[in-house]
């Protein structure tokens, strides 16, 4: 990456290299529009599904959160859940945000809404007219268990046509490639092999459903496991909570600010996101300070005070963190939440 680009305002970077490359240069911040989704992928870190509450961000909050997100100078997107389930609400927020110059740069989708050619083209055109520059379209064995090859292929083809390839963060997969992905998730042996080759962070539904594919390892051997975006460390999880280094920041429909799914590090209703960032998330919540300084090892000591019995081993550092957090949640629901992530939803 050219260091010069990192110092430019996000809109200049996007103009130069497109949305897809800008993500890796400026990092991202998202409006997590809803925890509801059309599908329930086995690896979903936010535990999204059709059974989650029928809640999305309201118009007033959506616009305010967009202003706050834009102030970070990151690449801003609408994430979920599947925000396209609430398309009129999403479009309305983007319309007002665009008129103020704070429209999101892209949105994320699983492509399940691309039922036909006209819908795909018209919705992308409408979103482009309200300031959206691009799209991220998921594709892997977990998504393709549910989303048909035709819909994913159509979503990609029209996205490239309307936004341009440099603004589409998605792999160019043929219907044949997608059909192959579709065979993996229902076959437990193939799924186990895929999951071991590409281990997700074992948090949320991934922690509950996919952890069984990995052997337990001793606690002392987990400290240097990769965190969310490749960083490794010794015990601490500093890079995931440092406002300059953290790859991703989410604001959900309740104003909760999160980085690692299920750890609430602030609330955008209390004060603007940029103020939380300036002050440092770990200075404002003792539980966040614990993971910032010593990762889940500090949470384990706290959990043991409340009666938690540690296992001999866990499959992964984030998986270990998830198990301890599930125990701690009833005692600290304001930090280990929201309910959507921790409670069964199917
Ligand atoms: S991973 Fe994405 S598409 Fe899959 S259930 Fe979660 S939010 Fe929905
Ligand atoms: S161990 Fe926990 S706090 Fe650290 S990165 Fe993983 S999920 Fe986040």
C-alpha cells in the first residue's frame, strides 16, 4: 500500500483506487443496520438470522450515526444482518445522508434479494443515485448453503455493470463455482475440512456451531493466535481496540459501538463515536481495558471469581474469549451484549 494514500481523505482515496481497494487502506466503519437476516450462516459472528427481532435502525438515528461514522474518515458501509430486508428504510436514510454529504460508501449483502434482473439493476441504480459508490457481496460455502448460484451471479454481474469493478468487493465466481460451494455446507465432512482450512473467529454462531471441528489446545498455547484481521499478540488484544489500528467499528440499531462481535465498547447516543475514539475505548470501561491489556486471560480471572470453571483447553483464543464471555454476560450485560449475539435466534 502506498503510505501517501493512507494520509488522504477517504473520498480522495476512493476516487483514486475505488471502494474495494480503499477498504484495506483506510479501514472501515459500519452502520450495522439490523441483526435480522434472510439466512443463518453457520459462521455468522453476529448470530444473525430470520428469527432475530424485527428491528432496524430508525431514520433519525440512522442519519445521526452516518454523520458520526463519516467523521472517522474511514470507508463507511451499511452492514448487518441483511439490510436489504429493510430496503425502503435503508434508501430513506441514504437519501437524507446524501443530501448532507454523509452517504455511506458501500453496502454489504448476501445477494438473496437479487431474484430477477430488473430488481438487481433497479435497486443498484437507486442506491447509486443516493450516493452509494459500491457493494460487498459475500460468497463462501456458508452463504451458498442458502443463496442460489443464480442470485449471487446476478448480484455480482449487475454490481460491476453499475458501480464498476473497482467498486465491487466480491469474487467473480461462475454459476459452476457457486454450485460447488453449495455442496460443502450440508456435507459435515466437507464442511469440517473447509472450516479447518479457513478458520473463522469462533465467536457468535461460529463459536457455537463450528468450534467442534477444532481440537482443544492448552490456554498458554492460544496467546499468539491471530485475532480478527491477522494481527497476533501476546495475551493482549490491543490492536482490536486501539482506535487507530482497529480494522472495523460497528454502530448497531441501539447505538452500541462494537469491534469484536459481542463486546460493547461505547454507545453513539451517549456521545459521538469520534469522541469515544479520541478518548480511547479502553479508558472508559474496565472490562474493555481488561481485554485491551490481557485479552481473554483477564476475563477468565474475573469469571473464576463468579464461579466459572475453566476447561483444560479451548480451540482458539477468540473461541476461548467467547466461552468466557457467555458465562460473564448475565453479570455484565451492558458490555457483553446485545442479546441478539448471545441468545439463540433460529
Ligand atoms: S454471515 Fe451475513 S449473510 Fe450470513 S447470516 Fe450473518 S449477516 Fe446473514
Ligand atoms: S480474544 Fe476476544 S477480545 Fe481478543 S480479539 Fe478475540 S474476540 Fe476480541
